C-alpha cells in the first residue's frame, strides 16, 4: 500500500495552467483556417430540417458540399468528408440553435454547454475552493480548447453524465432522465447501465431508458422513419461512406480500436482489443459502484472508464477525463497525494496534447494512461473504504 506524500497543489495548478495555455495557443493556430468545423455539421443538419430538405443529411458527399458552400467564408479550403453520423434524435437538441445566424448560435451552444458542465462538477465539489478548481480545469484543459475550436458537444455530454449520476442519489427520476438524454452519443452511454445496476438504482435506470425512448419516438414523429433507417444502415451495414469515414474519422481517434489498427492489427483483432478494453472498463465501474465508495471516486472511474470503453473517441471527449482528473486532484490535495497520483492525474488531464496517435506517436499510450488512472483511483478507494463524502451504497439504495 502506497504512503501519502507531500505535494504542492498550487504548483500543480500552475503547471497545468501553463500547459493549458500552450494547448490553447496550439489549437487556435491549428484550426484557425477551418474553425468550428463540427458545428458546421450540426448547424447544416438542423437547417436541413427548417429548409424542408432532411434527406440531405443521409447523403454524406452532398451534405459535405453544402457545408463547404454555406461556410465558404469561414474556410481557407474545402473540408474533406464531414457526414452526419449521430442518431437522428440529436437533431431535436440542435433545432433551436439553427434559428439564429451560425456564429452566434455556435457561441451560444458552447457557452451553454460549458456553463452546464461547470454546474455539474459543482454538484460534487466540496466548498468554494474545489468549485473554482473544477471551473479552472474545464476552461484551461486541452480537451476544452479542442471542443471550442471545433464547436463540439463535449461540454454537454460531460454535464449530462456527471450531473445525471450526481442527481440519482436524491432525485433518481431527474438523474435518470439526464442520462437518457445522453443517448444521442451512444458510445458514451455503455457504462451507465453498469453503474446503475451495480447500485440497484432501478428507478433511475428505468427513467433513463424511457427518456431515451421518448426522444427517439419524438424524432420519429417529427423527422419520419426514413432517416432512422438510413442511420441504422450506415451503422450496421457496409457502405462506401462508412469506409471513407473510418479512415478520416475513426482511425484519427484515440480509442483502443484505432490504436490497434494503427499498430497494424486487422479489423477483427482491433475489435477484439476494443472488446477486452470495454470488459476491463465494465469490471472497474461495477466494482467501484458496488463498494461504499465516495461519489467523487466513483465518478472518476466512470468518466475514465467511459473513455476506455468507447469504440470511438476524439480528443474533445477527454473533457470527461479532465473532470475525472480534477476530482482525483481535489480529493488528493485535501487528504494528501498517494505515490504517483499527481503525475497520473496531470498526464491524463494533458493527454489530448499527445493525440491523435495517427499524428503523435505518444498518443498510442493513451489507453495505458487511462488504465493507470483508473487503477490509482481504485487503490485510493481500497485504502479509504469509509468517507463522509456523498456515496452510493448498494445496501442502502432505494429500489
């Protein structure tokens, strides 16, 4: 068992702040010629509904051409293939933003998302000091820079996951509803049922399933069944569009699948490697949610394990990993760091700077970093079985 060691938490904050600013400078420079390209996808898809041209979003090549034409003044050169790949009910969340001009709607989308993410972390923070640490972490982390430069939805996904899990302690129906809303990004929902089953929160699980189904049914009524058929065909069947996206999209991510493929593995072997990583993530989440462990430690494992389990993730998804690192940092700085905790938390927080592995070879180590992070949190949970912090206990969970 490791011995607590002295660390200067403010020195760590300054270090992260410096590297965070460098990350912001890097990404602003890298994306200045093609800013908010993912928001262009969201906005064009939502506009296609208001313009009565919904079939556009199932034609990846034509959809990309419309994006390049609509945002030609934003771009220094045409974007490569940028198809719509989200479940159609994600459009429900985007429709209001498409009623205003693109730059303002993008800024509003990001501001609302960041505000919700900060608010979600504050529900598990202890005192004003930890709240400001979480807010600063979210603003300065490299994953936030990527999210803002691309116009992505990572603030929303993180807010829904953190806020949903935090709320199910006292408001299981509302917490479950938030987790059901997260279904618009299904690869980030894989471990939610595992956590809820582990603590016996059946009411929250039922609420999550029903809210997701309600959103799907609403989208069916509003958009029709054709768009859902097209999405299922794209996700489950072979197609030229998917194969093209696999090269420029999934293989430019940092999932275990992408890393195995980049190392030369066949699709079968890469899928097997991803499946093993997912099983490891499932076991970690089930174990820590079965224990009477503090909520902040449980959330740290859930957020990091979600990154490990997801078959497709990009650097912006590491907003979740940044929140997990901040949770561990706050706990350790209050109770003293254990050996290696500060290093692994900082490395996890900074990991987007070493990704994607298709560009930076250090990114190949990202799953190892995540696994080490999960291991550190689990060791702390073993060493500190009792806590005054809010906790889920299967023995006391209401049915």
